[in-house]
C-alpha cells in the first residue's frame, strides 16, 4: 500500500486492516521525502518540504520503493533487510505466507500515481510484471496524453474516487499549497484503461481526503465536504467490502489467471449491495 503525500504508516489503515482480516499480507510503505516528514519544519520551511516531495525524481523513487519491498517480502527469511527488522529467533518465515503469483498493489493520491506507474507497460516505464491487480484511490492524469498511457495496463485495475474529489490544500501555519485536479481528469484514467480490466467507483458523498483511510486533521488538509465521523466510517466500511471483494475475485479465484469468468455476474451483483443511489459504478 502506497500512501498519499504527507502521510505515513497510518494512511489507509481502515481498509488495510480489513484486508489483513481477510487473510492478506499487507505492507504499508512510508516513502522517504514524500511521507509525513513534510510536516517537520525544524530545518526547512513547509513550502520547501513540499517542493522537495514534488520534485520529479520522487515519482520514480516511489515506484522503486514498491519494487524493493516486493522483492524483500518474497525473499522472506533470506532477506538481510527483514533479518535486521525481525528477531533472529523468529520462527515466522514471511515467504511461507506470500504467493508470488498473487500480488496486488494499492495507493491513494500520490500513491495512486505510483500504482499507475508500476502497472503500465509503456516505453521506458517502471512496469513490474509481479503485480497482478491494482486499486487506485483518487487516480489522476494532468493531460489526455498522459492518461492514454493507461491503455498499456495489463492487470485488473480498480479506480475509486469521490464525487467531490478535486483539489486539496496542504496547510501549516501561514504556509499552504493547493494540489490535485478536477474530478474529470481523474476519470480520464479509467476511460483509458483497457476494456475488460477496468472498474470504476465514484463514491457519494466523498472528497479527496475521504480516501485517507484515517482521521484527517482539518488544520493540515482542506476538505470539500462536511461529513460527520459516522458518515466517514460508513463510507470506509463500504470501501472495505468493495475492495476486499475485488482482491478476492482477481487474486484468490482458483483458475489459471486467478479469475473465474463464469462468476463475473455474481461478482458484480455482490458489489451492488454496497452502492448508494448517487454512486457511479462501472465495470468496463
């Protein structure tokens, strides 16, 4: 799981916990430079932190982080990195719990861009063939040309966004920066995904930070909707159900490609149970 800009290990904890409860091994990555260190202004200003996190090398480095973590998890007890983290006497062999043929990736916002990059097979891309399914919370593309890169995706790809999923302002004291894009540009990602692999859910009501999957500090992030904690929790519970079913369908089904075509109608019907009247849902 790849968090959004300015977020650490608690990002996405609402659904990460649900996925773990469903039997998945989940690793949340705290990406250096773009994680919650941006709020540390002891050495540099908040604006400088944001500028560093948005510098072009970070987009590729976040993908490298994901590739590195996958490799180390598959190495398990043979990984020198994991040996340094876990006690030497631990009897847990991580590789015994991970099927290398059933690896999924998910992320929010900056993390969604990371997911988009690692899943598309374009010239000079950072594509990783070990990824078998993907979920992008608040994906996006700044242009139609960049959105067209999504035509090269070869795995099931679930786009989740809010009906008010546009921009968000990062704030610390007097410093602030507005980032993001209109919902229409987020929709471009889904529109360019190959038919047969794409799935779209526009959640109502929800804004960009609805997909943080954790309590959001309004002093740090702007919100486009006023939603009570109970309503936010209900949205998260729906996300938990929808995303877990997506993983189960595309990663757990016992077939050559881990998908049972005959069960497609049943799968889609099961998702309908968690939709609200104003939601938009498509399986293209």
